[in-house]
C-alpha cells in the first residue's frame, strides 16, 4: 500500500488517486486495463509499478470490456479506466458483461463538463450516464476525492460480491481544468 505514513492522513482533494489504488487493491483487483488518460495518470502509474497487478494499455475501450470478462473467467478481479468519450466507443461491447452477468467495474473520468475547452467532448459528456444506464450498467458518480474513494469502495463490493456491472463517473471538476 502507498500509505502517507504513520499518523498522517491523505488530503483526498489531492491524493485521491493513491487512495483509490489502495481501495482497489484491498478489494482484490489484480488486473487493470486503460486507454491513456491524464485524469487517470497517477492511478495508471501506481498500477503499472505494482508487480502483483497485470496491466493492459488498450487501443480502444471495448477491448478492455472483453479483457475484464476474460480476467474474471480466469479468476482475477479487474478494473477498466477510461474517459467519458471512450464510454461511447464501448456501448455495444458492454452487452458482454451485462448479458453474461460478469462482474464489471469501470472508472470513467468525465469530459465535456467543468472548464471543458474541447467542444467535441461535450456531446458524449452529456450522454455518458444515460448511455451506460441504457445498456444495463449501474452508474454511480463522485465529485470530491472523499466521495470518490467511498463510492469506489462500495462499487467494488457491489461488483465483485454481488456480480454487478458498475461504472463510477469521476466529475471533471475533481480532475481540474485540462492544460495543453
């Protein structure tokens, strides 16, 4: 674990990625797939540095849905990291965990919201929650670091203990304004 040290609590407004990493590890996640994303960059680095976790960099998000199902069938708990724009790319593939009733957990960084500079991100940002719910996923949302850690802990329980398909949306305001 990446604890801040004895007697020191993390500032979840800043250190939420490290706390998410610890939360997912405690939930038994040993596999992570991702499309590179600035909003997930710290979490990606932590998982990539962990020799006990298998990571896959993807070319498209729908690959991660199939890999998560395969990981589960092989006895591993998996998480898929993506942006809201990527959620649109994998809607059809999400029928695999929904219809197959495989546990599925995705952490989705939102775009098209707070301080968005790219107009192409806005339509899918507005449609992400409704699209994921329409295909059959349960969608949870978090806007603060503290809320996110608690929400992901509950989502992991719902996913891996109750065989549910869950997407946790991470509000763009928590991620901050993109800088290019």
